[in-house]
């Protein structure tokens, strides 16, 4: 069934209803995730994706998957999110985080270096993304990478950029102070 919107666009009511219901399932998943029930949250996110795939639902499902240890599957869902909405910065930031997790457990130095380089690329993409609410996160993560590399001035500057965006972001505040202490 279709009808006209106020601006003359044709609206598909079935698709609109599926989108609304999908968003309700995603909200239920968010509530379950906030309560620490990642299993139920994942079920709601999957239901949301099955009804009407959105970048937000894929990224949310990726969180639940990553929390259960399947980082490669989490990355795949974030990549699906980026395909649905290439302007959605959360997907890029989260891929970067998951790549760093893989890097942390990798024994091969060359593989660690490659994963870190890929993570940097995704954090930079997150910073450039037009639609991203938590732009302070990729600056913070890039700061961590620079700090681990012993590049303390660059790390301090990145942590400072994170704090410019969100002065209440405690991890960046702690890291900024730590970077300052390395420079003294």
C-alpha cells in the first residue's frame, strides 16, 4: 500500500511499518545491552536487521558479538553498516577498535603492524565521517596508538583534541595527563 507524503513523494506503508518495528526491536536490544544481557540484545538486533537493516543495528549487533569474543564477525557487521550508510562514523571507529583488539592478541609483529595501520585508517575515516556523534573516540584511540609508539607529543595533541570535543571524557583526560608526564 502506498500514499503520498506532503512533498509529493510516494510512501510505501509496508516498508515504513517494517522500519518502525525494526527500530523498536533495536531499542529493546539497546535496553537489554545496557542491562548486561548481551545474548537477548543480540536477538533483538538480529530481528531488527531482518526486518529493516540499518547501520545502527549492525553496529549494535557488532558490540554484542565483540563482547562475546568474535571480533572478526563484529568487523563484518560494521562493514555491513558502512555499506548501508557510508556517512555513519560509528562503524569506522568500531572497526578500528576491533582491529586493535586483534592486534593486541597477535604474536606476529608484522601482522600487529598491519592491523594497527588498518585501525589508523578506520579512525581517520571516522573523524571525517559526516554523521558521527562521538567524534572524540577516534582521536582518543589514535592517541593511544601514538602513545604506545612512544610519540608522546602527538599522543598528547590527539588526547587534547578528544577533550576539546568532550571535556568530560575521562579516559582522554587520564591519558592526556599521562602523556604530559611522559613529556616532563
